[in-house]
C-alpha cells in the first residue's frame, strides 16, 4: 500500500494539515526497514526532499527517520554507497546512535573493509 501512496505523493510538496501528518515520513521509512526494501526507501527519501516536505519532521522524527534509513542502507547497499551516505548525513543530518554505528561496523566487516574504520570513527 505504501508504494501506491508514494505513486501519488512523491513528486508533490505538502503542507501539514493535521498533527498526525508529521508521522508520515518516519512511519514510511520504518515500513521500508520492516520490508527491507531499499528502493522503496529511496522513493520515500525523494518524497521527503521534494519542496518543503522536510518540514514534516521535527528534530526527533528527523533523527528517527535518518537512523532507520541508514540502518537499511547498511543492510542492503554496497559499502561504497553506505559510506557516501554516511559522509553526507553524519553529523549534519543526524547523529548516529549506537545501533547505527554497529550497523556500519557490520557492513564494513561484511564487505572486508575494516581498514576504513578510522575514517568513520
């Protein structure tokens, strides 16, 4: 169902109409994580970046959103893509929590790139 919703909203900018509207992007990213669907996560992120949609997320929701997105990246993407996003996101968009750091370390270990650890620490 979220894919159908994104078909309708991903190319539009919205203004929050209801207090619950603020939950959309963080909840959508949680669904992407639950489904382990990185393509869907990229679509959610594209929708977030459209116009002023980023204003839906207060600081707490923004950190939850990026934390979920980053965890999914670590699980599903190639390590060079993960590192690119990490360098772009941290610390300007979010502060990685311990789980995000563990996810990154596991991704580096899986990709046999532990030599990169000093540059991300």
